[in-house]
C-alpha cells in the first residue's frame, strides 16, 4: 500500500523480512524482492492514473528518458557485480544503502524549498549521472529506486511530489527489467522455481496493496506521515541487516 501511495516498489520493507524471517540468502532475497517489486511498480503505475493522468506523465517524458539513460547502465553493471561478491559483503552494502536512502529522504523533506536550477547543458548530464547511481542502488537491493528518484525528480526537474512519484515508477520499471534480465543468468535465480507458492502469495498481496495505495489512498492520506514512517522503517531495516 505504501509503495502504491508514495511511488515505490516497497522492497525496503520486504528485504529484512525475506532475510531475517524467511531465511533467504541475500542474493536470493534480492531476486525475490525484484520480482515482487516489479509487480508493485507495474500495478501502481496503472492504479495511480486515477489521480495522476497518464497524459500528465507523457508531458514530462524527457525527465524519465534523461534518468533512464544512466539508470539502465547502472542497473546492469551493479547486477553483474552483485552476483560475484560474497553474501556478507552484499548484505553490508545493503545496510549502508538503506541508511543512505533514509538520510536522503530526511534531507529532502527537511528542505522542501531547495531546488537545483541548472541550465540545460548541465541538467541532462547531471540527470544521467543521478540515474546511473540510482540504477546501481536498484540493482544491488532489488528495489525500484523510488526513494532516490522522487527527491531527485523534485530537486532537479521541479515537479511536485505526487507527479514525481508516478514519474519514478515510469523510470523504475525498465531499469528493474534490465537488472532482472542480468540476474536471470545466475543460479540463484532458481529460487523462484523452488518457492512458487511463496511467490504467489507475495504477488497476490502486492497487487491488492498497490491498488489500494495507488487508487484509494493517494488522495486522502498526507504523504508527510507516510514518508516519515518510511524513514523509520529504513533505519530499522539497515540496523537489522547489520546485526543479522
């Protein structure tokens, strides 16, 4: 529901539970996270059109394309690296990235009037670089990257938070698909076949939650409270991953 409401894949909430509660290895958890996040991002993108029309997103398509030029490359390279490192190293990287995301969210919400007014000659290279870094984060954690995309879109391109949430989903979907294609080469990908029933339950819950969040709650629940809750969960998740 929070993923649909804010414009996230919801993987930050899932990751600690997949590792700590359900006992998956870090890379297996990332792969399961990626599949479930794809479901949330796809369904949220559709359900949010009741509030943020698709035509409004198309008006800002250059923003999505600019970020995508970097995010796809970052996602591909990071996914390649993630399949080769030790589980402990990957887990520590996950914890650090989650902590970093929490800090970015706090800063972005604490300084809502902060805007980067860059000329076009600088805006698009900076946007591509930001997209690359976000693509790396998305691939390493199996997340959609909306936690970083939303503040980036609001700061660089001056879009409001609700529209930024929908635009982040538009960028996240192809980025995740590229990383997912790379992960499919690794033997850890077999976890999807071994845990079919588990995946079906997660997909069903994700579809229902993203629909409720993206279509029914987007207009009635203030985003400030949800984002602050997100920061708290990110901090707890980071701590749990370091302790595990």
